């Protein structure tokens, strides 16, 4: 894993002290620190054995709540509450379909159906899953220009912030971000990055000016149900990250 910048360097990389305080929580405290393991699930996993996942090392989870403005994960309530009961720090994510409706409308739908947040130390920030179009391979960027895509993400983020008090974590790949936003640096200062790169020893080059990742989805299968993830820090920092506005 790449060396993480010092706290001083992190603080210098952001525009406001409050944002710096949140982003500085990510990153291992020492080279020997083991990043907490986690996983993300959706309706594909249905009923998850959360206590078993915790025994296998899971300490956090993201659960799919919504997609566009017409889909709700029918297993969300059980998955979300089950993760908490098993002692996992958990959060919800929204799968974006930018060709269906505005970012603000999808953020509103998301936050109304599970995508909330509270500063209780157990709830991760809402997350936006934005990646290649799974329904039309030819419209990889959903028919939006690079400027239009940046505007869509900003609209989603602003509405999420207005409704929850937190900017969303952004899940994406380096390739998609470069292709569809022009490698925009508009979000790296105040949005945690959840990078997806599978089957490699490290997450590799990060997109959009991000200097470090907060979550890394490194495999689609493994010992835990769903996709396999890591948090770039210690468990104590994960708890602080979950409760810091």
C-alpha cells in the first residue's frame, strides 16, 4: 500500500479546516497498521449472515439502498439493521443513472429511502456509486458531456449535503472518471474517494486530483458476502470518520 501523507500535508491539501479534519482521518497511522476489512452488498446477497461476516473479520459494510428514482433494494432494511446488530459500522449507497433524472432528484430519493446519516459513530456517510452504464454499453457516460456529468455529480452532492449534513463518498474507477468527467478535480477536496480496482496489489493511480483513497474495493468475491473492501486507516479512525461532520 502506498505511503499515506502526513497530517500536516493533508491539512494543506484542503480549502477549509473542517474538511481537512475529516479527510485527515483516513490513512494508516503506521506502516504496520492493518486496515479494517469490509464489504458491500445489494439485493444479490439477499439475507446476509452478518454475525458470521464479523467473525471473518468484517468491521464495516455499505448496503445498496436505491437506484435512479424508481428502485429500492427490497432487502435493504434487513441488511442495514442486521449489519448494525452484528456490530458493523454501516452506510448506504445509491447507484447513479444520470440519464434518468437530475442529481438532485436522485439524491432526494436516496436520502428518503435509507441514504441518511447521523453522527452516532455507526453510520458511514452516504455513498454515490457512479460508473459505467450497465444497461447500455454504448452510452458509457449516459449521454452526458464531461461538463454535464460534473454538474450532475455536483447536484447530487449538494442535495445530499443539504439533506444529511455530509458530502457523499464517491465510488468510481479511475478509467471511468477520466472518460466521463475529463478527470475533474472538482470533488477531491471535500469528497472521500471509494476507488474500485480489482485483482491488484494496490489501487494504483487515483483519479481527479485525489491524493489518497478512503475505501478500496479490491475484489468482487472473497471471504465476505458481496464485494471486498478496505478502509484506509485504523478502526479507531473509521469510527471517527463515521461520526465527524
